[in-house]
C-alpha cells in the first residue's frame, strides 16, 4: 500500500485529489461510492501530500509527529489527525475507516510535500538545514509559527547564521510561499475535515445499516440453517413419503394387478356367461326342437300306430279273405296239367283223349272208349299249350302263404313221364314251380324288406326205396348209399328230419345252386316210359323264418316242393330188377299216400301217415295245418287213358279232402323274442323319456347356472366397485397417514430443535441472545420460524400434491413409478423465487393435518399463540427490511431480494439434491466436523461450515474473511 502511494501518488496526486474533492463535493456521488474507492481516494491523497521525494523518511516522520502534535494528538506516533476519530472512538467504526485513518497517520510529510512543487535543489551542505527548516516549518505549520521560530533559533549557531543571512531573503520568500501554501492546505484540511466528518456520519449510518444488515444476515443465516434443517427433515420426510409412496404405488400396482386379474376373470365370466346364455338359447332352441321332434315323434308314433293297426287289420283282413277264398276253394287244391304229346307219340299217331274246352272252368273231359266221357273238375286245368308261367300264376299265392307263416306243400303226382319233373323243376328256359316259387319268395322278401325279416334254408332229400337221403351231403353220389335219415316229431304237429342239411340261402342264385345240387344227386333211371325217369321222391324243404319287424311277430313255416316218383304199371313198363324194386317201392308209397288221402277224405280217425316215409314226411302238410297243392299230371295220349283216369280219380279224392283251416305257424321262441323286443322297446321308450327328462333338467340346470353366473357377474361388478371405492379410501387414508406422519415429524423436529437450540446457535447468536430482550426476540423468532416451518409444510403439501400427482401419473403410467430417486426428489421443489409457487392447476385438497398452502409462508399460523402471532417477530422485521431495501444500502452488502433468494434457493437446492440431512441432535457434531474440515482447508468442509455456522463457525467465518481478503485480525461480525 505504501508502494502504491509512493509510486502512483506522485504522478497523479493532483488529479486524484481533484477527483476526490469532486467526489466529496458531490453528495450524490458519495452515496454510491464504494468503500474501496474511498480508500483509494484517501491513500493517494495522503501519498501526494507525504511523498515529495523518495528520501524523506525522517522528515516525514518528523512532520508526522508535528502534525500529530498540531492535531492535538497524544504524540505517541499513532495519534490521528485532527478530525479523525481516535482508536477508542473508532471502536465502533468500520474497519476500513480505521484502516484509512491509520494510513492517514503515516503520511503527513508526503501530504505536504506532494502539494508543493519541488524546491530548487539546495547545496549539499544545506540539505540538513533544509530538512530542519522544512521540519521546523512543518512543525510550525502544525504547532504554530512561534514554536517553529524557536526551533530554528535554537538550532542556529553563530557561524552559520552569517552564512545563512544571505539566504534569509530567500527563506522569507520561501516561508511566505510556504505560508501561502500552508493556508491553502489548511483550507483544504478544513474541507477534508468536513468531508471526513460527513464521511464519518455517513460511515456511522452505514455502520448502523451494516449492523442491521449483519443482524438480518445473521437472522437469514439462522433462517437458512433452520430451513436447511427443515429441508433436511423435509428431504427425510420426502424420502419417507417416497418410500411410502413407492409402497403405496406397489400396493396400488398389486391392487391394479388384482383388479386386472379380477377384471380378466370378470371378462372371462362375462364371456362364459354369454356363452352360457348362448348355450341356454341353443339349449332352449334345442329343447324346443326336441319338444317339437318329440311332439312330431308322438304324433308320428300315434299315426304310425294307427297305420300299423290299420295295416295289421288290412293284412289280417286280406289273409282272412284269402284264406276264406282258399277255404272256399278247398283246403287241398288240385291243379291238373296235361303234357303235350311228345314227338314219339305223335309219330305213333296217338291222339289226345283229353278235352280242354272247359279247362278255364277247371273242368276237363277224358274221352274214353267209344262214347264214354268223364268230366273232372279241378281247381285249375292246364292244357298242354299252357306254359310254365301260366301254371305258376296260380301257384304264386302259395309262396305268399309260406311267407305269411303257413306251411305249404306243393307236390306233383301222376303217371311216369307225364311231366311232373317238368312242372316242378322245369327245364332251362322253362323253369318250374320250384324255381319260380323260390324266386317269388325272394321277390316278396325284398318287397317286405324293412317290415319283415326272413331267414330261408333249403334242404334237399329223397325217398328212395323207402329210405330218406340227404341230397346235399358232400360226396353223395347218385344212387349211392348215404346216411339214413328218419322223420321225427319234434313238437306237437311238427315233424322234422334230424340231421338234414339245411343250406341257408339269401338269394335266388344260391337257392338255385342248392336246388341244382340236390337235383343232380337225385336217382334217375331210364325206363320204357321215360328216358330220365325219376326213381325216387324228390323233396325240397324250404324253411322260412319270418319276423314281422312292425309287430315282432315271428313265424316258422315250411314249403314242401315234392316231385313224386311216377306211378307206373310194372307190366307196361316191363321193369325188372332194380327198376322193378324201385317201382314197387314207388307204388307202395303212392299207395300209402292214397290211403292217407282216403282216410283224410273219409275223416277216418286214424290217418296212416307212417305207412310210408313219404306220408310220414307229408303228415304236417296233410293233417290240416298246411296249405296243399297237388299237380296232377296227365298224359293226353289216348293209350294212357287208364292211368290218366286213375290219376284224375285220385286227384278228385284229394280235392275232396277237407283238411280244415290252416293254422299260422307262429314261432313260440320268436314270441318270446317278441316279448323281449316289446320290453326293450318299452325300456327304450322309458330311456328316451328319461333322456328327455334329463335334457329338460339339464336345460333347467343350465338356466339356473346361467342365472347364478349372472348373479356372480353382478356380485363381481359390485365387488369391483367396492374394491375401487376401498382403493380410493385406502389412498386417502394412506395420504392422510403420510400427512400425519410428516406433521408429527415436523412437530418432533421442532421440539428437538428447541431442545437442541443451544447446539444449533452460533456463538454470535448465543452472544446476542444473552440479553433478555434478545432471548425474547429469539424465542419470537423461533416461533416465527416454527410458524414458517408449519407454513413451509405447505410446501410439503404442495410437494405431496405433486407426489400425489406423480402417484396419479404412476397409476396411469406405471413406468413413472420407476423413476430414479433423484428424479423423485427433484419433484419436491422448495426453492422458488420469492413466495412459494402455486401449482398451475392445483388439485383438490385432500384431508391432511397440514394446513393448506398460502402465498406467504411467513404469515402466522392460525394455531399459533395469538400474542406471538400479533407481535411482529424479528423475521417479520427482516422481511420488512428485505421487502423494503434501505435508502442507502451499503455497496458491498447491497444484495437485492432476488439475488438473496436465489442464493438461498441455490443453497437449499444443493442441500436437497445432495440430501444433506442435518438433524438437530447432530448439528453440534456437524459443526465440529465443519470446523475440523475448515481447518484442513477442504472445499467440502468449507461448504459444510457455510451451512452449519455453529461451534466452529467463528473459525470458519475467519477463514472466509481470509478468503475474501479481509486481513483484519478481528471481524466486524464478532461485534454482532
Ligand atoms: N307240358 C309239357 N310241355 C312240353 N314237354 C313236356 C311237358 N310235360 C312233359 N314234357 C316232356 O315229357 C318228358 C317227360 O317228362 P318228365 O320227365 O317230366 O316226366 P315224369 O313224370 O317226371 O317222369 P318220371 O316219373 O318217370 O320221372 C320230358 O322230356 C319233358 O320234356
């Protein structure tokens, strides 16, 4: 600083002084001049005055002493200039004022030397004298002229006075000039004194302002500290809230998941319900359809029963009518067929002895010898011209009778060679009755397919020489001795040949093949009457098992197709040997048949059926239970009239036999089966009824289930609504719980802060609070701070609202719940410029113990003490000071409201972002740590020391002053 004064002051002294004067002369500029500028002004001014040259140290010291003396100082070298406050008086003056005063004291010589132009260089020997004179002049200027003269006179010696007389005049001139300058300087000094007094007054004003500013600064620091603590507590509370919020969010998420699960279940149930509804609709439609079908079935069943009854009645009527017709026509019907004359007979010129003129009426006339004519009447008479088809037209009804369950016996009787085999078997291209009857049987079976079911078996046997041979046995050769079969009575009126092969046939081809097989096995021999004369009675037994599918009636009937061996006159045929034997057996059996027919015709009690194998086999057909048809074959040759008449007579007897009404051969076993079928049908009907009933019950069950599902759906919807309302209530409760917790934390922390107030207060604060008034003010301040804290809790509320809005956002956007904690903490913005910022769209206030947010956090709480609330607190004063800046603010401490708030906000933001939680109980430790850190000189420690001005706060403040360049040993802050 001395270098600065000596180096720069000499060259710019007048200008600076002028500037200084200009500054001081302008009160308006003085208000805005900074203390550093004032110091710069003072120092050069003193430097200009006190630095005439660089080698005037002693003189300047002497002048200083002189000035000190002149100013009435105590003469200890540290006396101040006149007008400057003394050390004791400057105790309360600011430091820079005292420093400027100290500087002022060390440069009085320079002060003078700078104001004058440098004198001409004196001779070398006059240097000391000049110095002494200068010093004496300066002393004189300071203490008075007389004292200066005395000093000059005292130092003058006798010899030197002579030498100096020459320069007396110059000296006098110099003295005049000096006096003149001295006067100017005195005026300037007066001006400076006035200016200094103004400066002092202004300094005092500024000092008071600084004191107030310091107080406000202290209060602000305290407020800042408390706010920092509050922010810390808020941060912890916010952290707790965030945790609670995260827990609630998790709970919400779980509830949301449960809700989604319930929703999906509800959706599934709804879908299932819809499906069930559809099923019910389908089931109802199905039920209606089933009911319709059931009704249709019932109506059709009734109709079918009616039709069946009608059909049965009609069929029965038809059968009855037909049987009546048959009965009217006779039980044994006899057809008479006459073969044509063969080529040999024609060649012999034989003529026909049969007259067929009335053949249509069943009559024929046999012309006998000369004029005798014998008329025979039969059921049908077929002339030689009538073919096989014509014959069968009258035979076909027997096939129907067989299928209706009646036993039928069709046999051909006649003289050998008259065409029995031709009629029964026929030839290729002219099939006989056997083939056509079987063909008719299969045709009718096919017609009755669906209503009747038949099973047909065919057996072929022959009675040869009174022995029964099975012609279907494998290996049986014509004429060979085969297994002997006997006729047995298997039941009442039923005779059968046990062991007889029964070939089952299902169509005509199979039947014909069987017939052909049997025919090939038949014994055929050549006689005089017939080249291929049948030597046995060939019998085809067709067993028909019928089942009426409509009524379950079962029948078991037999169709006998018998081609009898031809009777012959042994003498006429000249049979010999085996042929004779065969003829005898044939005649014997035919005689037995005649005996039976005669017995039947005369209704003899004993019918000799067992006289021959043939009659034994035909016992069932001839005993009245069957329908019998006999073809009586005759030859037209007049040479065979005798045999023809025998045959016709026999036929006539046969036709006269009354066998009685044929009985239907009902199968007893089938009857049982029928009964079983009826039972099954009834059971099926019951099952169907039960099935219909079960379906109806199922439909009712489905409808009930559907109703249950609907009820369940409604219950689920109500449950979902309850859960939603419960969720809202839980949200409110959780938020209220969080608010209560925050309020309790605040109250506890407030209580703790009061208890730990001694730890938190800085030494300065403690010193200021020693007085009772200050304690009261501090208590009022604490109360105000507590109110502010409560008011600041509005910030919590606001932040909580933000958190709630965050929660709402999380509800709508689950990803928001995954924000990092720093992001969550940033949402809690407590650092707003000026008053707390209200949300743009404030949400509805939820139930909370925290009072609603207000514009000013410094307003008194409604629940606070009325006296404290009514009395203006120090914070209110600070607020007033802050809100209304002083008219003359100090240059350095002149911080506007916005910048101060920004600084506070920046500190709060840093503390919030770094989550520095300063608890009241740890404040002292934190202060100690801050002090220790400040001693180490770390940046963090300095930051902590700034935040915690307690305990070691004084040292921290000293270090801060050092950093700012204030080298004074004691800070002005200590005065506070
Ligand atoms: N209605 C007819 N039309 C044409 N030919 C016939 C007729 N009846 C019989 N014949 C012929 O007469 C011959 C003898 O007939 P068939 O063999 O059928 O007599 P039969 O009565 O069976 O003799 P037998 O008792 O000896 O067996 C055969 O050649 C046959 O073709």
